[in-house]
């Protein structure tokens, strides 16, 4: 019997239950489909495509070392899968569960020819439910309920060989998928090394410093985070493999909660599939976001790191240049767009979707709505981050100097607000709005909702 192994955001051989199930059937046709049709507006962004190019190349190399190879196709997933079933003589499709709304539609349409397996989450997402049988909408409650299902299953080793089919279906070339960026002023070499091998190396390295994670993760000038988010997003390492690799001691708990957050956001996506487009709290539908020419100019300044707030501009330039942004900066820059500029959170969400190599539908939408205060489990809208204070608190001087070269010669502590200190270089912009003025404007807009 021949089976198709349908890869999506699970581009690995280690701890790949769908692969093991396909091998148990007999011959395997590994298949990746670049589907820009089914997701609609949520087709993968430009930075993700760069990472995907490298990840697919790495996966194909691994498959060939195991006696197989990767078939590449482009088109609507349901149609392509049906075509490859016919061309290869395969009887069934094996894949891992995904919870983005577009993938669930395809899965339902394929019917009983599709066999789904757990492997992208700590536990099966639908197993962690409230007393009424619904997915959790509050993370703290979710984390408490998750304890009954932990630790997660131990990861499975990669198979030694993968049996090849008698009839290989035709394949596109990787180059023909046109995944690499073409924007003339955008990076063509983002930070990071895509692929399962580098994911394993980073996991080992992070396991040696996980004891410093809670103290260091908020310091953007330090290497305090795991740097594994792109690998997790593309499934180059399984979340449960990472859970076991970092250990179970008290020092690892904070990071384990971050891994569990990924499961939680998948549950939110399951319950509210349009969460990336609609406010979790309907009352915020009436919030008067700024629009028009001036707002568009402010949005552009934010996107390009020209707001006059060094910590914000450093974060936005890191994003544009590297395809990644430090976690603390994601919160600061998001808060600035929403609260200081009073621009709809969806504008920022879409910018991150295009510019982040790790842009995940569940994580991206839940995190943006958490900062905006519009979500089901969110910060209050009235909580407005003070970026200048955050910059000083988290010792961001060296981080700013790295990403904002106009400020390279400005010393601490004036680098956090060189304009107020009277040492702003002419090449660096003035603040597009004062913190107090922005705060009052945001609070006034929120007050009008009441």
C-alpha cells in the first residue's frame, strides 16, 4: 500500500507520527504543497517564504539520506492531494493535526482518506477543555487544566529508512516556487538557519542556559530567549521534544508555560476561527481608530522604525532586517502602534504576518489582541506601555545602538530619549507624538466606548 505524507508546518523526520504511520502502511510519497489559494488573505508572508525555502531544501536533503525525496507542488491543497493520490496510486494520506481554519476546511473535505495524527502540540488540543466541553478562553485556567495531561508523550526517533513508492509523481523544483524575497529594499538573507538540524542544535544550546531564561528573556541586548520560534513555527522540532530537552526542573517552568501558550492559542483558533480578523470583545468594534493621510504616515513611520522613540525604532528595524524581533520588543512596538498612534491592531498584525519568519496565525492574532485589549483574555486597553521607561528598565542601550546606527555614538542613559536630553543627532527623527499626549488621546477614545 502507498500513502502520501502531507507536510505542512511539520517539516521534520524526528518525532513525526504521520511519517511513522505512513511507513507502517508501506511505501511513502512525501509531499509539500505551496497553497496560496486555500488560506486566502492568510497565505504565508514574505519572510516566512524565505525560511520555508531553506526548510524545504533541508527536508529534501534529509529525506534523500533516508532513501526518499520530497515532492513539491503548487495549488489548492485539496485538488493537489487528489491529483497525487491518482498519480501515485496511493490509498490514503497521513498528516499532523493543524488548527488554522483553512486547514480544517481541507481536512474535512478530504474525508476518510485523510488520517490525522498528534505531533504539533504538547497534547491533543481538543482534549484540554472546560467543564462545559469548550476550549479554554483564559490562559491561566488552561495551564491549570493542562497539568492533568503532562508531561507530554516522549518524542519518537526518526526512522532509519523511508520506503520509496514504485511510481514517483511529478514534482516542481524548489526554485520554481519563487519563495525568496524580491522586494528591492528588503533582506534576502534573514537571520537564522532553517532546518531540523539547526533546530536540534539550538535546542541543545538553550537547554544549557534555560536556568537563566526567566531573568534574561526581557533583555533585548542579551541572548536570553531560545531563538527557536521559527523552528517551532515550521515544525522543524516538535514542541514535546523541546519540552523534554529543556528538562522539568523549576528553572524550566517559565519556558514550559511559553510552549503551552502555543497550545492555548490553537484552542482559541479552534473556538474562534476568525480571531485574526475580528475583535474578541465586540464592544471594541466601535473604537474610533485613526484613519486618513496622517494616520497612514504614522503607520509608515512605525513600519520603517522612524517614530523618534529609539526602543520602538530598534525593534521595527530588527524586524525588517532580520525577519525576527525580540519578544519584549514585540509587546512594546505593538502597544505603541495601538495606544500611542491609535491605529487598528490589525494593521500591525498584518505587518508582522508579512515580516516575521515565525508568524503563526494563532500566536500572532492572540498576542496582538492581548496587547490591544480587544481579546477574550487580554490586557486592559487602558494599560499603556511607556516605551522610554521600558527601554531604560530593560537596559536596551546596546540593542538600540545595533539597530539604529544614527544613535551609535549616543551613550547611556541619554540613548533612551536623546531628544529630551538635547543630544539627538540630526539624522534621527523627532518623536511623532509625545507620550503624555498619546496616552490622553488613547484613554479618551476608550472612554467614548463607555
